[in-house]
C-alpha cells in the first residue's frame, strides 16, 4: 500500500510539473505565434478576427510589400547585419579562445588576480562605457563605419572567456601530456587538441555573439548615420516610423528580422545545448 502511494505521488508530481511547463511554454511562445499569424493577415482580417486566429489564407503579400518598400532596404540591411555579426563572431571566438586557453592551461604570475579583474568587468554596465567609447571612436574616425561594432568584439568578452575556460579545464590533461611527448608545442596543442575537443563551447560562444550582435539596437543607432549602413534592428524601427499601426507589415518585418536567428539556432542547437550543460568539477 505504501509503495502504491509513493508511485501515485511520483506520477502526480510529474503531471503537475509537465502541466506548469506546458503553461509556461504557451505564455512564452504565445507572442511569437500571434506575430507570425498577423504577418500573414490583411488589415481587414486583423480588424475583424481575434489576434490568435489563423489566417483565412496564407499569403506572402505582406512580406513582398516589406521587401519592395522604397523607404527601407531590408535586403541591404540584412547583408550589413550579416557582415557585422559574422566578423564579430569570428573575432570573439578566436580571441576569447586564446585568452581562455591561457587562463585554463598555462601557468604565469598573477593569473588568478588577472582573471578576477577580467570577471569584474562583467559588473560594469555597458551604458556607462558608451560615452568614452564614442569619444574614442570619433577621434579614430570610425563614426559611420562598421569598425566600432566589430573591433571591440575581436578583443573578446569576459563571459566568453569564462565559459571557454570552464570547458578547457575539464579536458583531460593526458591529451596534452601525450602530445608534448610527441614534440608538440602549446600552439599545436591548442589547434589540434583543444579546439576540436571544444566544439560545443565554441558554437555556444558563436551563437551568443551572433544573437547579441544581431539584436543590438543601441550601438548601430549611435555609430551609423548612413541609411545604407543600417542594421536590421534600425531598419525595423525606421520601417515602423513610416508604417505606424500597419500591424500586418510591422509583424512581417519583425519575422524577417527574427527568422535568421531561428534558422541558425536550429542548425546549431545540439552543440549549443551541450555547451550550456558545461559544469566545472574542479
């Protein structure tokens, strides 16, 4: 009797857990569902039917109007954003992996103190550095160029270095010792052992960098003045200015901005989930 009660209690606990998870999923995915359905509706259908109802007929007319609108060139803005995100991702992964390898595997004086200083930079709000960064980039002549959006990422980020360091520390040292016996140096070990073994962590850093760069609104707003150099986030805000309350077109534009991130995550989700499950056992 006692075992039956324990079994029933476990089933009830799991059922309640799944129930609350389903409710949370509905609340989380609900706005995205409404955004996508509205992007396929006509203005008349939006006015007459509830927001959560499916479109009477799926048409790409709204998307065609967004791409053909002369006020905002979404295709050009897409390529601008892709260039900035790609170069930022490559630079951040490369520089952060080098720094993380040094903190994880190399021994040098003041390593722990230097790593603590690096982590302390995560506590500084980015908005505090906006003014001095703008003044610096202005003196360098980088205003209205992509350099202020790309070059800082090429210096690495504290969170990326921390994440990669945690992963590198969990790689067995026997791999490196065997490579050193065969005559490999630190560069060979880093390229041929550390990097191939750390694909989940590297993909995680790459994905987080692309998402942060793709969704960045503030930095492109203050550094880019030329409409031909706008990113997708700025383009969507500009498009909203010209098409105020035309929700079918605005939602279509929002889907266009969001879709590349979803596609990228679908292809990288296995590595991404493995990277997020990193734990430090030392």
